[in-house]
C-alpha cells in the first residue's frame, strides 16, 4: 500500500457493537493510520450528534441516500439491524463503494443472492464480518483439521452459544431489535459460518427445536432458545445450542464454545473460559482478552482484527487500482460465505415454521429441511451455483 493512503469510510448504524468494536478499531488501534471516518449515518439525530462530537466527525446524516450522494467514499460499513442490510449494501455498491457488513449478510438467501450479483456486476467487494474467524484458537483448529488432516473425518459435535437475558430484554440494544431477531440470527450465524470455516464442510439438512418461554413472559415475541441440528456433506452431524435467556448473574453475558469428534480424535474450544477472571462490584466475571484488550499501542483482539483486516483488504483494492480484486474474491469469497450462514439460519426458522408446536405455543418441533431443495425453492433457475454436493 502507498504510504499515507487511507480508506474513506461512511459508517451506517450507531448501535452497541459499533461502540464496542468498530469505533475503537477506527480511532485507537494499529489500523487507525489507514482509516478515515468521513461520515456517520443513523436514524437517531440525537445519537448522531453525540457521536460526531465524541469522535470529531464533521459529517452526519440521518438518510443513507444523502450520505452516499454527498460524500466521496471508498467504502461503507453497514452495522444496522440485520433485516435492513440488503438495501443499504446494494445502494453502496451501486455508488461504487466496497462494503463491510456485519453478520448476517442478510436474513433471506434471495437477498444474499441479490447482494452477490450486485457486487459481481459492479466489481465491488462485499466482506461479511465473521469475527470468530480471527480468533487464534479457531484458526489453529482450522489448520489442524484441514491443512494437517490430523484427526481424520468429522463425525459429530456440538456448538454452544448463550447470552444472558438482559441482551434481548430492553437495555442492551438501542432499539426493539430483539423482536426482529432470534438466538439463531444474533448468535447462531457466528458458529454456522465458523464450522464451515474450520472444517471445510457444507450443510445438507437442518432440523430445529425452539422455545418461547422466558421472553414471552416479558412480552418479547421471539424465541428464548433454539437447537439446530445440521447434517453436513460428509455425513457429520453437529448440533448448535443457541439461547439468550440465561440469568443475569452468569459470570459472562456470553457462554460459548465448540466440540467436534473425528474418526481419529477430537477438538474442543471454550471461547468463554480464556483463563482470566475478575472479582469486582460487578461480581465474579470471566474476561476474554482475545476478543478485545487494551495494549500500549491501542485496542487489539479478534473483535478489532476482523474489522481492521477487512478494511485493509478494501484499501488494497484502492491503492492497486483494483488489481487485487480477483485474487481477493478467490481467496475469500466472503459474500458467498455469508450466503451459506444465512441459509443455515433461515432454514432453521423454516424448520420451526413447518413443524409442530405445543398447545400452549411454547415448544416448537421442527420439520427436516433439505437445503438443496430449499435453495431451489427460493432461487429457482439461479439455484445451481449454490447447490451442495454430498460426499456420502
């Protein structure tokens, strides 16, 4: 990259995760010299003014169309609620901007397909921020599983990711986001992508079981917990245990990890218990310095690296006159990865919709969903590029 070159970005959506991960990456990390935050955009004028003042950003917009028309941007970062991603991403692409979008890419595979088509037609890059790919434990697991083939073929396993109930309940989000989401969309998408990343497997079938109990008592109309059972293309069966109804007194607001058994071994990664604990006025808590930590040179950790490394890729496109585009797409088809994570999430909800539920409406027993058939159902003649070949 050329010395002194920066990537001019516009940030759309000023929610909790932007506060936790994005802004520290832009303004207080090793990536700071390469990033210029040219504009912010949010539906809340009050929040917009507060953030402009806090970060000394001159331009602020409550309308993304006006931001795209009024600013000369290299890239747009989309951190809005999940169901709003597609229109904003496509508008940015059409204006000639590359895009970094928080997971999930979209909440429907037809919208993912639209984004992918738009990106290819415009020659722009879309990167889905799957930050668990940057966790060093997951990268090491991938190397041992795929590159070394140390354990042989995957057979079965399970993933767990649970939040405390104050995440979906009012307070954590800056809107009523929880009712438009679920443990599948907010949590599961992370691990749907991660399992594909560390094993190289592709999903074939999905069946889910869901529960609407604790949150319903709080008048929040979404699932408390969902177990999604997925069969992959080599026959491996992996269960994803996902919920956001743990008591607030838990030692961390997120409990998470994975276990995989292979024909010749096993792998377990506990992403919560990283070996650091604290006792303070907030109680006895675990600390995950791998996600975010303070260093003498600014913030570090995979929560920042996933953002920073993505933006460095987009800066490389700018400084090489886009000569790196084909190689980047080949090495990391991030928008296509986003498609499959959304496929697994959406099919989990379709399983619940097409199954049975208890008389009191609290327990949902899902139907089995063949993912290739579902892709055909949703995409019709465009389905062929996404169909999954079974190895069994």
